[in-house]
C-alpha cells in the first residue's frame, strides 16, 4: 500500500526468553524500479523491501526478531512482525576421528596411503576416504583438478590438510597466463567440492581460474588457513555453480575463515572476485 514510498521500518531483536529488546541497526529500503546486470535492466522483484543485519550473535542460540512498520498513508497489515531464528553451532572444533592417510609426490595410487606408502594424488585420497578420516598432503606442487564427492558426518568431519610444517601447492593444469586461464576456465580449477562435513586447510593455490568451488549439493564445509594467489579473471572461492549462474544451487553453511587471497587481473578483463557468492542457499560465515 506504500505507493508514494514514504514508509519506514525499524528492527529489534533479543535472545529467546529475555525480556529486553535490543535495538538493531538501521534498515535500508530498496526503492529501485529496475536492477542492472552489466547494461541489461531487469524489473526489481523486491522493490520496497527493507534490509539489514543483526550482528554479534552467539552460536547455537535462539533469537526473536521484531520488525515494526510505519506509514502515515499506507496499509500496514500485521504489525509488528515477530519471527524466530536460530544461529548454528560453531564448527571450528569438530574433530576428525577416523583413519589418517598421506599423499606425496613420491607415492603411488596403488599404495595403502600410509605414511610409509603414501598415495600419489589428492584425487585418489578424495575418492578413498570415509567420515572422520584425515589426509595429510606432503610438500610439493600438485598439478591436479580435484573433485570431492565423499562426505563426513556432523560429528566427524573429513579433513584434507597440508602435512604440518610443509607447503602443499595446488597448481591445476591448463593455466599459466591470464588469457589461457580464461580459455580453459573449466579445466583450470583447483578443488571442486560437492560434499558435506568437510574441512580443507592449509593449502597454497596458484595459477588457476578459480582456486576452489563449492558446488551443489554441499553444506557444512570449512575452508581455512589457505593461501590463494594468481587466480586470473575468476575467484579464490566460489559458493554456487561451477560454470553458470542460472539455477538455484543447494549450497549452504560454508565457513570461510583466515584465508589470504591475492588475485591477478587479466590484461583485458579486470573481472575477478576473491569470494564469489553465486546462486545458493546462504547461511555462510565469512571471516
């Protein structure tokens, strides 16, 4: 009913069971009739929607959120609106309590993956692990595009990490210059994740179109303490589809923390992103 766009909205929140409301940050309305992708205009399906954030919440906690509308000449309907939300449990300390395996450039994929008989490729490890397993990748440069399809459990993550004190470099095939990376973008990717309850930690990614893609179906992935450099015209981490933006993606609850990302711009195309949030379910933590 707000045809003249003069309404207002305010936000409050509180921990469930508390008696005192906390004033939320100021909300901002989107009054645009159209939105643009490059030079193409699209009707704004969310015109007059008010938006804002609630900060400094505690994990694994229930909250109430209240939005109150005011409009001197419009139709308010239900007012105020109160909703219940829950923050999710912190995942940093979830252990990996299964077997421990190793990957080394001196290994062999027909080996058993032990420290004395390591596998040769990270892909072999990704295809072999079960819930709770840990894979330590020894020093060296791995020219692999690795796809992760095997999942852990909520209480027993699968962990892929660098071997303590050693530098494991992921340098996927098909990418040495910006132009070549753009032409081979479907090949020049480091890790592609289509799994759940997985931790990826301590790798150095370089010379790629995209260091890491979290594609559908994926949830509850922890990406931490990685170095991502020289990704040309693409991204450090992409949350959503691998090659397109057209479909809604089943990707949610991804934690990206304590990573360093340093893109390299292509001479003819400056379009790149450190973290690219494409179509997905959201509910991520980026810090």
